[in-house]
C-alpha cells in the first residue's frame, strides 16, 4: 500500500507549498494531493513547482465538476502531466446540492448520470478518443490535440454505494474521504466490485483513501484537531448520511462529541506515529492501494509547519 500526503492548508503564495512537495521527493510519500483550490488553483500550483524544478506526482481529490467543463478538466490534468513529467490522478466530484445550485443555478438532474458523463468524457479525451456525448448534462463532440504525456488517471470521489459502484464501472480510481477501513470493506468496496461487472476497461479501478491523521501530544486536544479537520464537511447532508451508513451519527452542529465519534469510529486517526500505522494496517489488509495522509486539522490548529512535522514523523515511521 502506497502512502501519499495531502496539502494540509490553502496556500496564498505558491512558495508555501515547497516543503510539502519536497516531502514527496525526500520521503516514502508517493504523491502530493490537493483538494479543490479556492484561493490558488491547485493545478497552477503544481505547474509552478515544476517551473522552479520541483516535479512530483500529483493528485487532485476532488475537483468540483460544476466549475470546469469536462474538456477544460482534461486539458488541465494533461497540462500538469506535461509540466511535471509525472503521473497525475485527476479526481472529480459533483459537490453538494447547494454548491451545484450556487454555481449552476440548479442541481444536476441526476447525480450519478452527471458523474458518469463527466468521468467518461474526461477519460475518453485523455485516451485520445473523439468523444461524442449525447447525454443530458455535458452534450457535445470533442477531442484533445494529440500529444504523448505521463499517465493521467481519472478518479471519482466516493462517499456512498451508488458512487462507489459507478467508480468501479467507469473510473480509474475511487477516492474515498471520511471512510473508516471497516466502511470501505463492508460497503464501498463490495459496491465497486458490483459496478466492475459492467466495466469495459482492462484494469480494475484502484482505491485511494484520504485519511485524516494527527500525532498526539501534551499540548493537543483530539477534539480540536478532529473538529478542525472534518467539522465543515460533516455539516453537509451527504457526509452525515455516509457516516450514518458507517454507524456514526453526528449532529454536524459543532458538538465536540461529533469529533469524539469520528475518532472512536476509526475515521480520524490520532496517536503516536506507530499507533497511526497500526490503524492504517486495516486499510492495507482490505486491499486499499493508496492512503493519503491528511494533516489538515493540525495545519488549521497549529499551522503548516506543525502539519509538515507530523507528516514527516508519520512517513519516517512507515514500516
């Protein structure tokens, strides 16, 4: 199982990303992941790093579909592969209904249908195909200019069974977030295998789990760290529903007990570096291909330097 890292804060200057990119160059970390950049664009950051000579494999988990056409999304993912010379995982997700309403005027008429069209279009473009889509969400005919680049793997953000089944059918990578190993094992990965029965691609989809982590310490409160890392997400209905399916019922109103439930449920990993690796073994045992260490809670509470130190210690303790 590969270990990667998530950029644990939203930078306002590109040079702030350099220490985290260098963790990929200097440790066992496989890839530098980012969420959707709302200050500096995530793709621009990786291209900027490449411009100053720091070229690393990258992952985007997940870029919001309403803000990019499939064609633009394919161009941006390929531009990163061309600039870095390394593989890219371009993950996409529809966002919440309120976000869709804000950006598009109304939500997608079918969440699964929109994701199917988007992922198959982007994936087809990146494979050099002329894509003809007559669907309801992204109709059109398009093709990228032909040019060979490092591999770009198209991912789909996965919270619940239907999206997991779709990822198993049409995506290269299923990207999970706020999913304990037991939830992946019992709910999401069986749904992926079911979806794979309809798959036409040769290789099955892989699984990348973004896992929030923090090292324990005398000056740290786990509820503060878990709340900072996950609190905004668990206010959204689709996240609350996914956690409920995993047996974790949260209020989403900032109650510290919510953070405790995330820790007790194996969603947020807290402890020494060795204890965190022991808990990560559960992901390895069920066949997860990659775990992305997410120290966002530490970054928000104690700052980016503390988050970088946590990530370094966890990576150095990897078996």
